[in-house]
């Protein structure tokens, strides 16, 4: 069987996430197939221009790639009609904050913090609206401190009184002095309402409970016994086995997977008690 046939057979069996025929290039320590290895990235034909395989490791905890969306009550963070600076002039830019402000009044927005204090967000979800443009044109909204891209967030006509569009805008993380910049091709007022944000996931404390106890009476003078704790409830995973005896002369000899074992060296009956600690991620 050649390498290609082996690969097809592996994929058909669906027993592996990644199938690499024997003798082919193997994954490097960074989770990628080295481009300088013999045969690496080549299709079965051997022509390197046919296909290139590049497998990158997951970016768990990455500030820009491992993100969770959280919706917020729609809240106004920008309204240039209510600012001293007024409309954004033709062929000019102005920068704004989107999160972590005590209020957005200086930008013409809400007198509240819009529920965004203490965030470590990497992107925001915002509705942008142009109002009373001088002529037809477009807005480009982009991350503060970066080069303006060749793209439009809102396109508008000279006859438009109001025109809006929804956009997800990347913002600096860690935080900077501003979050995003708005470029206007022609003079116009701009209104921006935040509706959500994307941020790295926060560690969640486990929700843990203990099961009921299993009590086992063990006879004196060398008696032995095994107490098996009740099983964890559905949706919970055992994280600990808890064992207890009623005498210093009845030491534990085994405790694992919910089972406690002991030998009673006392002269009277003693009790062996077993329970489990069971945990789950809240909400699951």
C-alpha cells in the first residue's frame, strides 16, 4: 500500500484527527508540519504547488483569538451632534473610547458607563449611524493606533438624512488611550451605540457538592471492610474521595474512586464513612 492509499484508508476509518502516512513529514514541536522537511506540505503527486498543510495549535487564552461574546443593553457611546467638536470634517479622523469609561458624555453619549467598566475586551459590536452628511461618502472605523484600512463601514449618499450599519471593531488589548478611530470621507455627524463586546474567557469557579455518606460498621480485632460512597449526580464529576473512621486504631488502607478501605485494630466495633466530592462548571 503506498502513502496515498494509507492516508485514504486512515481518513475512511475516521479513527484519527490527523492522518499522516508512514514516512511522511511529522509534526514539529509547535504543532506544524516543517516546510523544510522532505516531502512536507506536498500532495501525493509530489508537486509542492498542489497543497500545503499547516496545522497550528489552538490559541486557548489568547487575547485576540480565544474570545467570548457578551451582549449588553444597547447604549450610546458617541453622538457628535452633542459635542463641542461637532461633525467629523471632510477627509479627517477622530478617535473615541468604547469601554471602561465612567461615562460617555464627553463624546455626546450616555451619562452612564454603559455596563463596560472593568473589561478586557478585544473587540466591540457597535451600530454606527451617519446623520446629515454634507455630501455622499463613507465612514471607515478601525482600531485606534493602526493604519486606516482600504474599507468602508458605512456608505452614504448626499441625500441621506440618516444611514447606519452594524460593525464588529477590534480595539487595543491591553487598553490604550482610545479604542477606535472614525474616518469620514465627507463631513458628517456620527452616532455609535454599543450592543456587545468580545473578551477572553474568565476562569469560572467550580460548583462542588458532597454526596451523602455511606457508613459501614467493621468488627473488632482485625476486622476489615470497604465503604463505597454514593455516585455523583448526573452532570457532576468526582474530584475527591472522602474517608473517615471513628477510631484512631482503625487506619485507612485504601481510598480511591469513591471507595474507602480500613482495618479495625480496636477492641470494639467501629464505623468507616465514605463520601465523594462532585463538581461541575456552573450552568452545565
